[in-house]
């Protein structure tokens, strides 16, 4: 819960003529908060830290920004890692600033210090012994982490670029006004209880960014999205939120029949993963939304049903696809098991055919290529089913920075390393 705060005095460094300007201060606070809530590893080269002067200027706001004004708390492990890096950077920045002030004859009473609240919180974590990275590595139950990814609508993007505000940048409490967000509870291990569906994987982040950069793909009237292998539910939730916002903005316009409104179906195997999808929808206020649906869809069962479809008309998976008639099929990071590439290719084919006519639907499948043999088998399975697949360039939107020297940040940031983690490739697949 957010605490009410009084108007703060301008930090001394920000009062200097050569200190960071208001737009840089506000952007620096947003920059840190966005990456913190995405739980980006703070020592990763992909974490975009503000410049020393900006970091010093915003340090008194960071404790409230990160640890008080939040809906979900981070794990002790992440807080400890983050504060270790933040305090280390602040110590260097303070030392450099003190040297500068000493050189120009400023009294030491005016010298900056690392914020006491940040140091105290870090000391408490160290003393408690909680969040031990060593303990987790030795086989204890991995922590669950609430990860929140934000993306701006047009209003927020304009605000970031122009930094127009009636308040001083250190008095702004709602740093992410106008941003949309999806929160997902993720497991600390890569594979939990035999499934990969409890984490948001890289291809899902990249495909979500691509869709945000091309919103008409998901928000056009009549769009019916079916996501195969929804896992933690991140990608489908992004689509559903975009569709919901589009519907609100179009509420004063005639969209025709109610069935013309865009909608999203998230699907996966029954059991724990399907339950996690519903949890994610609940977390993000989508559980009761009329345009969002959850359905179990096992590719192996669908494959078996299609063998019987000429003799029977009561097959649930086939009937489900026939009812949805998806115009856009999505899948991300689903190519990992060589035994499933055939059923996956057939599930894509069945979904495209359910649209009713050739050209009425297409699939976008994003994959992190970790094993070229498995990915090659998937491409071959598509060819064997008569499907056309072409590589599509992934669009990666970024958050606008107020000036050329400020570090920019990608929407849906991650610590993914292409060299070690694999290239992400997007295929457009049609009949």
C-alpha cells in the first residue's frame, strides 16, 4: 500500500546548474522502477542504470518508489541482490561527487551521503539471512517471484518524451501513470513439477513486444486470438489488456455486432499450468472479462481426435477450434520437445483451418532456438503438413529517453544473451 508523502525538498545535487534537469530526473526514476519490477538482474549488462549524477539525485525517492509504492513485494533474494548493486553504485557516485565538491572548496557539511533508508534495508536483509542464494542453489524450494512488465500507451509515451508535469520530478508519486502492466507469479526454477509453463520465457517477451509495436494485429474489430501453450499466461494477458483498452477507447464509436469485438483464448494442458493461467488473469483484473477465455487444449488429444473426426462430431478439442474460428494463432517458446513438434504443427494447422477459409487466419510462432535439431524438426513438421512458414522481423519497441545521453530501455526488458541463450526467431505460418 502506498504511503502518503509530503512535498519533498529539491535534492542538493538537483539544485545545481549542471545537475540533471527535471525530465532526466523523472526518467531516471521510471527507468529504475521499470527494471526493478521486471526483476531484471541488477548486475546484468542489460540493466540500464542512470548516470551517476541522476542516480544521486533520485536516491532519496528510490526507497519509496521501489519498496513502499508497490503492489507486489519482491523476494528477499532479489531485494538483496538489487540493493547490493545499487548501494555499491551510490557509494562510487558519492565519492566522486565529494571529490568534485572538495576541489571547488565546498564545506564538507554539504557533501552527499548514501540514503540511510536504503542502507538500513540492505543491512536488515543481510542480518536476517533470508533470501540466501546459496541456500536456494543447494536444493531448497525455489522462491516464487511476482514479475511485472509495463508498457506505455500513447499518453504515457508522450509524457516520457516531453516530461510535461505541473509537479517537480521528485514530487511525482505515480511514475507509471498511463502505463499498462501484466504481473505474473513465476517459479524460481526453470522446470517446476515437470512443466516449463510456470515462467515467462524470452520468446514470449519478444512476441509481446512485437504485438505492442503492431497493435492492429490484436485490437482490430473481429480479431479472435488463440494462444497455444499459454504457460504462465503473460502473452495472452498482454493481448487481452490491449484489446480491453481498445474497446474502451472505441466505446463512443460503432463497432457493429458485439461479436466484432476482439477477443483472446488462452489454452494449455489441463492441470497446474491451466490453473496458473487463471491465477494470472485474476492478478491482472481479467478473470471476469467477457473477451478473455481459458480452455484446455492438449495437442496430443487434438491429434487423436482429428483421426476420428470423420466418424464423430462430439470431439471436444475439434469442436472448440470450430467455435473459436481464430483469426490469429499465437505461440511462444513451445518448441522444446522433439516428441511434440509433430502434434504442435498439427495443432497449428487445425487452428488455421478452423478459421473457415484459406487466408482467413495466420499464426505467429516465436521460438528461442536453443537446439537447432529440435527447431529444424519443427520446421520440417510444418512442411510435412503443407504449411507455409516465413521468418518475420521482430519489432522491439523502446521507451523514449528525454535526451540522447540518457540510456534507453526496451519494452519488456530481459537479461537474455543471444550467444548463450539462443536467437529468438518469429515465424509467420499460413495454410
